[in-house]
C-alpha cells in the first residue's frame, strides 16, 4: 500500500495542469523563495518552484515557475517582483500581453519558454537612490550658495534702494 501511495503521489504531481516557465532576473531576488506565489495582473495563477544562479550567466538569477494551464502567458507578458502588502513576502507579478497574441514557447534547444523580466518599481527605486541622494546634495549646496553672506547683503541693499525709490 505504501508503494501504491508513492506511485499515486508521483503521478498526481506529474499530471498537474500547469505549464513551466523560466524567468531570468538581473537584480537581487531577496525575499523570493520556493513556493512564493505567481500572480497574473494580481490574480494567483501559480508558484515558484526553483531559484538558483543562472549556470550560463552568474549575473542572473534563474527562477522556475509553474503557472496554471490556460493562463495567457503570451508575447508581451513580462515578469517583475512585487511586495505582498507592507509586511508581506515577495511574489512574481506577470503583466502585459494582448488578447490573441502568440503563446510563449520554448526556443529551439530549450526545455522551457522564457518569460522576460523587468526591474520592479522597488528595484528601480533602490537602483536610483544613490543618484537621487547625490542630486539632493547638489540642490542643497546650490541653495546654500544662493544665500551666501554676500548675496544676502546684495539683496538687502537692493530692497533698501527699492524702498527708497517707492517712498519717493
């Protein structure tokens, strides 16, 4: 009976109505883990099954996902990472694609079709933070320069002259 259970369990996991895809992310995937949800426009449609470095390119993280069969994973669909609420975990968000577009298929010699990825809003913010801080520092320095002691004296003199002119 144990052998029968193992065979049944193996068969049920092989016959699941899912399609498997690979996604390559170039940024960090912190918080993503095996079993994390995959959502299509916010609707749960699958799960992450494996996360590892891409053996062909160490600058990428390879993420394998299972998506419910019938989910419209077509040309134009892209994957990104999103946060589930303020304190929630990370999940894969699929978005894009047009009605009637061709379903993604594996490239010749590949076992799984690849869903292209793009940096999430959070990743973009983290990547641009140093530049934003530098620009803020430059703006603060320009403001300090504008209100230097000699500029304040010049402005004070101009205001006095304007007051005398309007008083006359």
